[in-house]
C-alpha cells in the first residue's frame, strides 16, 4: 500500500470514527493508530528494493532501481526493518480503562489489539 493510499484510508477512518458507536470505537481507533504509525514509519524509511509487477499480473520482479518500471507497471517498496511499536498515548490508555474499568484481562487485550498483537477477540 502506498503512503498516499494509507493517508486516504486514515482520512476515511477518522471521518467514520466520529460517527461510531462505543462498541465500534475501539476497533476503528486501533486501525487509525496502526495506520498513523505505518505512515510515519514509511515516510522515514527508504526502500531497499522494489517489487515490480505488470498491470495484467503476468510478470513480477525485484529491482534496486525505481527507474526500471513505467506507468504500465506497479511497484511495491520493500524495506529491511519491520514497523516499530509505539507506546499508547495517555488518551488511548484512558479510553481503554474507561471502557473496561477494572477488568484487567480485557484492558490488556484491548492494548494488544491497539498494537496489532493477537486476534480480533
């Protein structure tokens, strides 16, 4: 996914977030947090190579030179380091605490989901 596509998805999620119910709130907020982090990290990193593929899907290859593809191709940048996790903000922690109160297991699971860890439970 390109940085522009991530920014568009983030904008859409932020709009939807203002219209959600409390039950939907946590899931959408976690997606927003993940997208913001991915955008931030993608903007900081330089790709080490590019996976290039033809629009019709008949060919794909890896190149070090972005000039190797044209408007008839699509390219996916490849990086050496995985996204780094960031701590939740005070606001995010408070929102989770308010939602789950003293239920420690549910709080921990919500924090894990906010960091892209674990399943959708």
